C-alpha cells in the first residue's frame, strides 16, 4: 500500500505540473463564419468565411459577396476577430523554467564562440511558461540561445507539442552573433556614470573577424586533418544557407556590422535590437537588411532621446522602407513573451496603422524566417495557425481568445494560470468569465 501511495502521489504530481496534452491532428473540415478577418498583410475582411481542411486554409473570402456552404463543423464567430498566429522572435521560451533553479536553466553554453550549439535540443515542450503564451495568441516562437560572442543556432517551434522534435517547424535556421559594444557605461547600477568609448572594442571586433576568417579557411580546405565543430558549424551561415543575426546597438556598431557584412559576403543578415538603426535606414534598405526592433516597452537609452522613442522606433524604420519585426529580449523576457500582441498595440498607439502593426508580429517575422509561404497571414494554401478573439487582440481588454489552432489542430487555452483564476473566482463566489 505504501508503494501504491507513492506511485499515486507521483502521478498526481505529474498531472499537476505537466503541460496540457497536445492537440490531435485535425479530423474533418471546419468553417469559421462571420468574423472580422485580419489577414496579416495589412488587409481586413469585415465579414469572412474561412474553411480549414487537413491543417490548411482552403478558402478565405468575403461572406457578403461569396455565397458558399460551410464545410464540416461550423464556428459562428460573429462579432469576433480572426488573426494569424503571433510569432515571438528572439525568445528563450522553453530554455529556462525558473531562473533561480539552475537545473531548469539551459539558455547558454560556456565559452565565447559557440556556433555549434543548437538551442532546439534544449527546448522543453512541457514548459509551463510556454503553455501560458497560447491564451494571448502567441503560437510560434524563435528559440535563441544566449551568451558569448557567438551564442549558437536558433530554431522555430510551435507551442503545442510533446517534445522538441514535434515542436520544430524550422531547425537551426540561423546563427546569433553578439556584436561588441562600442560604448560602455561607467559606474555601477545604483550609481551610473557617463557613457564612454569601450577600450576593448577594436580588439573584440578583430577577434571576431579572425574567428570568421579561420572558419572560412577551414571550410574551404578539402583535406582536413581533424574535425573542428565550431568552424564547421559556421559553413552554412557563410554560404548563405542560414541567417546571421547580429545583436547590436548604436550607430557606430551598426555601421561596423554593415561593413563586416559586406567584407565577409554575409548573404542573409538581420539586425537584432538595433537601437539608432533609423540613422542608417537608407543603407539598411539598400542592403536589404531586416531589423528585429528592440524591446518596445522600455525607457530611452540616452538622456537626449524622446521619451517615447522605443514606442515609435519600429514605425520610424518601417516608414523608411526597412522590413521590421518585434523582439522582446531583456529582464523577465520569457514571461513577458505573452505581451507580444500588446507591443504591437503600443506601436499602433504611437502612429502606426493597426493592421501594419499586426504585421510586426505575424507576416514580417515569417518573412525574416523564410516561412511566409506557410505562416504569418490568413491566405489560401497556408497552414491554419490562427486564433479567434472576442475583441482587438492588440489591446489588453480585447485580447480574449475563444479558439486557437496550430496547423488546423484546435489547441487548449487552459494553463496553470487559468486554473488558479477559476479556483479563486469560485472561492469568492464570483462568475468565471472565459
């Protein structure tokens, strides 16, 4: 009996802590009727009909002009809104569960140059943090390692899976380089001093350049005496088969990165963070370099900057023709990943059209990742990764999901947080509003 009690306790513990069971593959067609469809490319269908079969959108049309019979199960979403699934760029979801518990922290590897590190194999598909993203419409994410000069390789996952193999949509799609800081702030966190040029900047850039040149020489050598994993891991990035993400801030750093890109023939570059990128926007457009704009909900980084610069920065770049998406790395970044729709909403609140702001977290990320043929917008032939919201999903009061689908699979919108909400609403005799 004692053994049975222990086993039962373990099972109960697993049930309490495990993520919701991933949804089964779509069986039979379904049709979403009468919703306002936000396509993701800037257009809107006020009264739409969307048919999904075998995981794909087979029909999306204006129901007021196209008369057709719905197929399979009918979801009447009158008065509601349909959106493409939100893509969280430059995220560490699934790599850390609790910051204070080292055994659950696997976001970085020791060493300075780690292009061979693969973030996806450390991704925990059963993370309770990952589970809490879906009720806000965040259904996909780019999982990125941290640390070092070259952090490793990122992959794209969908957020309803048994394991990392099931979750993977695009594995090892890019290498991440943390460009040296050209300036540094003196003093301490509680008594900061003035910003000064970094004395080690030129040395660090030279070391990075030497590493890339050595990797080029190694990969160009036909008869190698031994395997160098780090050099070999850069081959696809050098040859244009993988994207190279440069995490960089400041005008000088960005200009130096652009020179580095030209000198080394980097064919698929992307800037991440990219504070002050608006000052070199013409060059970015000419070189076709996209930008993942740094955290929108943040303070200005310099005393003479506009107080609202982080809010309007993505629009400033987009207005100049730069392909822009949002990222949200920084403090509490994993839990705040759920706020991606509200980051876009803030940008819309500071001048950008709402449908253009939606592109910052849907179609534009898909274009940068090279998956826009399948994801990022509501179009016929694309995968049915989408959600239905009672209101405007880019506003906190409107972002109330009733349904969500990944590749046509209707996924659970429950999480440990919704369970706690229901428990305490019941405790105080209040109505549960879902």
